[in-house]
């Protein structure tokens, strides 16, 4: 009996899935290598990035990363133990915890960003600005659409 593979859909959806899948795998490899070199867990850099972008509560971070709050809490504790983030009580609601990057956390995240700039910068700069803006808008729209379906638990086709 021959082994059969499920083929990607043909046309734009298949090309998008293949391209985004390959790029995601390669960027994740870069990310994992950087995290490992700096003694971070698999989600460490992503968590630092989420905090840097304004998701400062455990609930916000969990929603953004599509993870259970208990997993995020463990990651936050690990990052605090490493001195990469600090925790304080929200001035407006003392029951709520707020996380911020320390100087060391900011430096480590900046280093991760520099790795991505080094890998992608020259290539992206070679494209006309309008073409790049169009691509980035499209990717953002697709990402927002898929996130809405995932968060809404509506993955079946309508």
C-alpha cells in the first residue's frame, strides 16, 4: 500500500499556507536558537515582546499568546527570577498585577530584534516601499482574521 500525503489546497490559499508555514518555521528556529543561547524558555522572548508592546497583565499576555493563564504565570515567574521583568500592583486596582521589562529585559529583547533585522532587513529594504506596505497590510489583515476565528472558536468554514 502506497503512503499518501494530504496535499495543500491549490491556488492562493495553498501558496499562502506553504509560504507562511515555511517562514514561521524558519523564524521560530531563529527565535528558539536565540532563546536557548540566552537561557530562556520557549516562550521567553515572546513574553518579553508582549510586555514591551503593552500587554502588561497576565490575562492580557495569555489572550495575546493564546495560552492558559497558568502557563503564562509560570513564564512570568521564570522571567522575574532571571531579573528580566518586574512586577508591581496596579495603582488603580491593587488586586491587579502589572509587569514591565527591566533594563536587562529590554537589552535582551533588543538583541532578539537585532537578530531579526539582520536576517530580514536587507531583503525587505530591496522592495519598493509601496509593495512592502501592501504585503504587510495583507499579512496583518489575514492574521487579524485568523485570530478572530481562533479566539471566537469558529474554525469551521461558514
